[in-house]
């Protein structure tokens, strides 16, 4: 495809508006530029990946990917729930800079992530890449927010936050509700449609396998020129559904919820294996930058079926269990094999890493850092001085050692939660203020990565330094596009807090 000067000019204007560098390609790379494949899991706990923890779930293909490349031990996302986390990683900017601070809800279908900020697909398309998104989008439904208008030449997937995997009335399928407080009726009708570009399509097979088949087909069709494939899986996000193909592997797990979740992770691992196998068979693997990650930690509301061990907290929490993720990066031609990177990094960094690999000079954005020089030990410093989080009144920040979190205290009780564990929000969303005060937590992540000991009272000077750094960062952010209408209660350090997301 010929990229017009008008398209590149528009992309460059967007870059300038948000503090990004214009995509200046290094022509010396020419046809040698790598393919880029990004596989994203949904609600996958770091403790459920074999290379991070020897647990009950086996992930041989994901583990093999780590052996062929780099495993990150301190990798983070920008938010502990799906939509804002994805808004950060796909733009290379903290999502609060362009207003996508809270999780999208079904009542928000008229809204979407700002169209004034470019995506990684926009940038790679302007650099001459074929671009495709397969799977979950969750950043807007209207035509202007559709992936096909956000840099992806091809799209196949679900625009919402998820959908059913298969009709559970079919033989050879298994289902269980996310938690025992919900209805146990197995889903038979897909609540959110599957689209090929703008056209709705009917899919009857297990959706994880369908997405994988689409990814394999994309690689075959685009193998003659550099491509960017974003395989954005829904699994192992609820609903908890699997087929006999996967559940038979875990028949020894007695708890049904744990068995089905493990089976869903198996389908994800098989998907990674098929993508790697396809690249290898086509002779593309050596010069493909392949990244595997999760969009946040696993969900506590599925009653212990998943694991973020050894970290505390789950999806919705700004504790490590909610925001620290598995991140694996393989590029056999360029990156070291079977290596480990220990410095803190964040999903924002994928933007600059991908654009630098694609040959763009000056690829770093205001928030994103090209990780390749750090992985290859060409850069001697750490990629970031601070990492930041904000979700309404919830704030968090970490440096190389210390992490500060502040949650709103709440006078409410768990009896006021809805069946899915959430609170019913006021019409205009939850306030960003803290009328009942906040719980302040300070953790020494070097000595206490599980965040078991709150040191805020012992180190007020560190609390103050981190608060000042966070306030300076927060002063650069914009007003949220949609209000925060989702929240839940949690007990932290003996205090009831409200997690707004």
C-alpha cells in the first residue's frame, strides 16, 4: 500500500500535539525491518505463567518464548482494569493525558478514546507496515473510534470488553459462573457481536481458537512485507468457558472454577505456540519482534481460580497483583536469548520499542521509552525514574525501590455491593474527592514485593517526596472523558477502602 503525504502529515500533527516525535524512518533498515507481533492476554495472573511461578497451570509455549528472549520481572500496566490499560499501551501515553482514565461501561457506547491522539497502529502504518488487530478492542464503538479508523487496515474481533466464547449448550463445552453469588445459567447467546472490519459476522467455534486461526491467516497473507499484528485475546477473562480439547488436560483439578480457568489459559498458550510455529515455518521468526503480556492482573472475584502470586491484590487494585504483569519479548536477530530484565518498565514502553524497531528515529514519546538499548545493555541507566497511576482519587507512584498508594476510605459495607462485587454509582460517577479521608500505604518493594508491611508512618519523608512527584505529574493531565462509575470495596490494612476504576 502507498502511504500518502497527506496521511503522514496528519499523523505528524497528532504527534506534535501530544509531545511525540514525528515518525522519521531510518531508511538504512529498508526491507530488513522486523515484523512485530503483540499477543495480549486478558486478566491473566502473573502467577499463572509457568516461567514466573511453578503452579498448577502449565504454559510450555509461553515459557519457550521467554527462553528465546527476555523475561521482565518488574513490568507494569497503567491501570488495573482493561480499557484504560489498553488506552495507555496503544498510545504510548498515560491514558490520563488524553482523558481515558476510567473503564468503559455499556452505557458509554457513545464515547471512546480520544481521536486526537495517535495509536501505535497509526504510526506503524505511516512507516509502511501492514497492520491488523484481531480480538478485543474496548476503546469505543462509533465509527470514528473503530479500529479500522485508528490505524488498523484489518480488524476482526469484539468492540466491547468481552463476549461469550461458545454456545455452552453445545456438547463438549464447560461453563461456570465467575463466582457463586451469580446465576449459574450457561450463556448460549453472544451478548457482544464479532465484526470483520465493520461487518457483523457469526462465529460458532470457540472464540480463542477462531482468533488464533485469524492470526495465522494474517501472517500467511502479509508475509511478503513488514507487518504489525496485534492479537488481543479475551481469554482468560470471564465468562469462564472452555471446550473438552482443553478441559481434558486439567481433569485432575477438582474445583470446577479452577479447572475451567486453567483450561482457558491452556487455549491461550496453544495460541502462542501456533503463532510461533507459523512464523518459524515461513522463515519469519528470526526477524520478528514478538511480545507477550497481560492487560492487568487476574480477578479476585473468580474465587481463587487464578493467581497473582507472590503479589497482593487483584484486578481493580493498585497493589502489585493488579498492575504487575507477565511481559516477555523475543527478537532472535537482535535481543539476547534466555535473559532477564529486572528494572521497572511499563506497557507504555511498547510504543517506542515497536516504532524504534520499525526504524523510526526519535521514537520516544513523553511517557514511552525504547527498551531495546536497555535490554542490550547499551544504556546504563534505568528506563524510568518514576512510574505513575491515577484512577479518580486513587493514586500510586513508584521509584526504583519505594511505592506509594492512596485509596479512599469508605463508610460503606460489603452488604451494599451488587452481586458482581461492585457498588452502584451516583448518576454522574464517583467523586474524585476524599470526603472520608484516605488510607496511605508505603511499601519497600526491594524487601517486601508482596506489600505486606505498610511503612508510611515510619518514613514520612519518603511519602512526601513521592506525593510531590505524583502531584507534579498529575498537574499535566486532562479531564476524564467519561466519569468513573465502577468501583468496589476492599479490606486493606484493616480499613474498608473504595477502589474506583
